[in-house]
C-alpha cells in the first residue's frame, strides 16, 4: 500500500520557453542518436524542468518530457519581438522582389545560430524590405539558471603565529628604457575597413542578411547571397558584376506592340558594408534605338534603405512659377559630415532632375543582432528530492485520508 499512487509524480517546472524552429524534435536524452519522444511546432509553449550545459529538459503540452537544445528555444520576449517585427514589416514598402534556386531557411534574427521558423520554397517570390550586415559570432544568452549563491563560511580563522619569518619580496624590475616605443599602437587598425591599405585578417567574418516578407505575410531574415533579385535580365545584364540591392519601376513606355518599363535600381560592390548601396541608376527605354539607356547614375556614395517612390515638387523654369508635382523617387544618402539626407529626384518622361533634400526619417526597424532574451525561470530551483522516510510518511498519510474519506 505504501508504494501505491494514482498518478506518477511530475517534475516541478522552473520556467517556460517557446519553440523557435518550424519543427523541433524532443529526444529522450541529449545525444542526437536518442529516440524522438515528441515533435513540437513553432510557438508551442514548453515547461523547463532542468538544465544541463546548453541543453534543457522540457515538458511538452501533451505531457511528454525530453531534452532540447537551448539555442532552439525562444523566451516570451523574443516571441513578442518576432510578432512586432511582422507587424511593422507589413507596413514597409518593398525594395523589390527576389527568388531562390533552392529551399531557403528564414530565421528569427540575422544570425545562422538563430532558430529557423519558416522555409521559402524553390522559385517562390518574396518581398525584400531591407539589409543588414552582422558578425558570424553568436550572441550568447544569459545563463538560464543563475549560479548558486556561495555559502558564507562562519568558521573563525585560527590565528596561529607562523613558525617561520615572512619572506622579503624583492622589488619588481623597472620598465625597459624604450617602453614608450613598445607601447605605441598601430593606428591603422582603428581606421574603417574601406580606408585600410590591405585586408584586415583580424576582422570577424560578416554575413549580409535581408529582411523578407512572404505572400502569407510572414517576415524574417535570410542570407542575401541566397536571393536573386527578380528584375528582368535585359536590365540586369548591365550590373557590371555588382549586386543589385533594390529595383523599382518608374512607369511604362509603349514601343510598337511591346510595352517596356523604365527602371531605377541600387547596387553595391562585393563585400559586406554598414550601408545598403553605393550607387543608383535610372534606365529608360529608347524608342529610337529600341534598347535600354542610362538616364542618370550616381556612384561612390553611402545609401540607406528605404528608397521611396513618391510625388516630387519641382519649381517651374520661370521665376515665381508655382511648384508642380511630378512622379519621382528619393534616396537616403550619408554625407561627409556623417548626417543622412534624403535626396529627391523628379522623373520627367526620360529626364531625371534633382529637386532638393531633407533629413532622413528615423528607421522603422532596429537593425543588427540582439542577444536572445533570458528564459523566464522561477525564483528558485526545484527542491531536492525527498528522503525515503519522508516519502513513506507522505504516502501513508495520503492513503489514510483516502480510506477515511477525508
């Protein structure tokens, strides 16, 4: 009767976490060879039972208990940030569409170690919203369970006189006579990467990421090098080895039975940079030569997304003439003083005219990689298991109350 119990005891929970990947397998033990006991989906809530290094023992909504990698789990704060990102991205203007030649993982953050909660299928089109460059170094999460407090020993130290006299410590040697020359720093390493004479091998490797939006409205980060911008090949052939960052249609032209579009694009040279593009160009369709020609080009600049298509006010050629609105675009460019200005251009049929500038707006989405939020845990770790005698007394009292009907 002592060993009888209606239900098996459950391990007390010390916190909660949410599934990051699209599908996560919960295993009976830490090794990958361990059998799978349950499968959970993105957003499912898990109860945290205990921690072993970077692995957590969790309980699924169905009650199954097993092990999962902590890096594949999100805190409640991370889940809220992901929902906020999707809400803000729905209002952002696309910077062009892109496709992929194979299945592409969509991550919660611009990091390879972040969970992949969605997959883009081959040849599926997605909206490209913005870019960012981040280091490949993983942003570590704070420890799940704080280290136990150190026990303060109250034992008094024995004050015993040493049997041997204290040793006399000699004075440390002085600095060398040329210590000023030895302490000089190579100031070339403090310069920006593009201003150094040669490549800096000590610089951490970087990855370029793009924020995308799928047809279903899901938003996340993908590696930019896996995307192919969907601008027509008859225009993309003029990229001259540069990567097309964004592209926009500036209207159509009727050439006989064919209808052609005028295009604006931004490009950047190979590499990873803190800015989005270093040149932009306007292509128009020539009705006389029946081919694309350059109407405007600007190079060697630092541009930032988004590029906007908007109505631009342009003053008339005569003095005192009222300003007239024309279709056009604007780009955000950083000047030598470090300030960013939005330069506006009006597109007049086949001519691009500069119309002025104003300070750039505050970006809608914070770029860069943020450290994962700490997982929410209880104020203390689960209590140590009861002794055998306590378990016997507790079970006897439970059975006695059941038999007496209390």
